[in-house]
């Protein structure tokens, strides 16, 4: 099936030979690959041939995702959208996940799991603790309708209309979190899309994806990400108390 892909590209990372952008373009030449460049000026965004659709965004992952979703929802397509940014996401499963989303009208989440490979996330590590905390935090917030760990950045939307609905429910949460933080919070956007889908009455299908690469983030980064996710979860529960929390 034809799909649209959203690939954030920080300073060109992800568009080198063998990385996610070119791999998608080679395997799915009839699809659209929205490549969102940040960390560069608008003048530095390259002109790319089909199937690429290059877009510029201001710095930060959230800014890149917002620019990519805007490009998708305004494109006039009816194709499902696969949001990916990691070479660890299994390209051979993208079509299966997109078909699942399209046929069911659900938000499908590819959630990386590490239980089968403890060497990739050693017991007692900061990442292993984060994995457990994220699962509890999102499980409680969604009443176990979307239990995800800290590596849930493979999101598949069935259509632009569903994506728009989720974005509409996410917007007030982001506005309040930004207001309380006094700045634009960049981490936690993928988690918020999951929460917003639940708040909108859209079913979330979490699909376990076996991890193949080590998860070894600096403790300071984990702490920053947790702070953002926690603020987003609590704000979403406050704004949508009938369905979250």
C-alpha cells in the first residue's frame, strides 16, 4: 500500500546512505517521504527528488514533528502516515503497521521492548528504570489502554483526519505545559499524541517491537525527558479527567 512517512532530519542525520530516509525511499518509491530539516537554516534545506518532500522547521524535535504533521494534514492525501526517526524501527514492518491503522482507524504505536535482550538495557541501569516508570505512568494515565515504555516513537496514523483530531486534543495540553514551563517544551510529543488519541476516543493499538540496539542515554537526558513527560501526563489528566487518569 502507499504510505506517507514523516522523518525528522537533524542537520542531515537520517538522510545519509543506509539511513532511514534513503531506505524508505528505496523500498517505497511510490510513497511520500516528508523529511523535516531542523538544526539548519531554511536556505540550507536541499531540493530533493520524488518521493521526498523536504520541509524546514525551527530547532527541536517537537518543532520538527509539528511541521511534519502540518505538511501531512495539508497535503490532500488519504494515505496513512508512518512517523519514524530511528534506524532501529523495522522498515520491513511499516506496511503491516500502516495497513493495521488504515483498516481499523486506530493509532498504531510501535513500542520497543527489551525483555528479550537484557544486554541492550541492563538491569539497574537508568534506562531500565525509565522503561518501568514510563510503563506505569502511561498505563495509569490511560487506564491501561496504552501502556508504552520510553521508546515509543514509531507512530502510525490511519488518515489525515484522525491525525488532525489528535492534534486538536493535544494543542491545549501543550499550550498549558508551555505556559507553566515558561518555554516551548520539546520532549514528550509522541507520548502526548498517544494521550490525545485516548482523550479523543480513538483506540490505540500498541504493538511490541523487539529492540535490536542498546539503549544507553545520559542520565541528565533521561531526567529532562521524564520531567517533560510527567508535566504532559499530569496536564492531560487535568484537562481530560473523564477519560484520563
